């Protein structure tokens, strides 16, 4: 067991995907973020083994090689589904994903619990990435990115009874989360290339849920700002569009940074 003199009073969170990784270093005493970095992989690099790409990143960023009191790995992919706890049986964990993604007998399944909302997020983590981090750190916690996304949006909706659509934008994909009365109404992930793809999926989802574009609130977060084509396209078709306010976050980072790295800064 480590003693108090071994403590660094810092923690590290790393968000990993097939298209790159990002990391944040937190001062656990002040809860300020003292390092925040995104490292995208190019299309050419993605043909390499992910472990080799990670090894290069670890060499280039010494923050990843430091000692920390806590380390969390956040797996970002669309290989997940939310299941009400009342309907969840861990003995049949793989069966929950077979309806929305292609699964194999060799896949490793796990889940995150959201006890306050009586849900489980069943997902397939990146096993090869976890093995890489075991070699680097020995032990760490890990969680799915969309567990954090949905949980925090549910937390923030506690004073909002109106059915609201949240859209979290990343490179090449986005997640739609619809919440009403602190209840998850819908979660889905979509791949897109153009602003037209983006608005199509938003309007299609709104139609399925009988949400009127003239009245329902659409709140954007992640890699999007007001001057972006995605925001302008959404504003063209949905009357009530806004960026998620992050003014309440006091961690030494700008509101735009906290919105862009919403998942990572809450890890």
C-alpha cells in the first residue's frame, strides 16, 4: 500500500478510440485540469497497429509516463447499448448488443452501472488497448465514454422537465441523447460526413419521437461551435438551438474546451 509521501495528488484520464486519443491531467486538490491534449491519428496511421501508435504517443508526451494516484481509461466507440437494470442479467450480457451491432463469440463484453438512473451500459471495450495500458501502468479503472456522457447529461437535466435533445459531436460521428424528466428517452450513435447527414439524422430522430422542430430544445456539445457548418445547418431547421452552457465548470479551462472535451473533463 502506498503511503501519503508517495501520493502525487494528480490523476490521469485517457480517452481512446480508433481515430486517436486525448488525455487530461487533474490536480485532485484544486480539481483544475493542468494538462489537456488531443492527438488524432491520420488515415495513413490507422493502417498501423494501434499499440504501435500508442507507443509513439507515449514517447512524445511525457505526461503519460508520469506517476498518478488514479488512472482511468475511457473507451470511445459505438459498441454499446443501455439496458434498464430491471431487465438486465449479466449471465446473458452479450445478447443485449446483438440487435444493434455485429458481435462475435470471441468478443469480450462488460458493463458500467448507472445506479442513480437504474441502467446498465453494456459494451465491448478495446481489449488490445487495455492490454497496452496494463503494460504501461499495471492497474487502472476503465469505463465507456457514453456512460459518462449519458450520466452527466441526466445529472444536468435535473432542473429541466422539458423533453430535450442533446447532440454530442465528434469527428465523423455524433450521439443523440433525448431526456425528459431526468429519464433517458433515447440514445443512439450515427456516423456522418456532411452537415446534410447531420441534420437528416436529427430530424429523423425528432420525427420518430414526435418532436416538433419549431419547439423542442436542441442542445449541442462536443466538437461544435456557433460558427461551424453543423451548428448553422441545425439552426436552419430547428428553431431552438443552443450550445450546452459550461459556465458552471471551474477547472481552469475555457467554456469551449470544457464543451469540446465534455466526456474527458468529467471522467
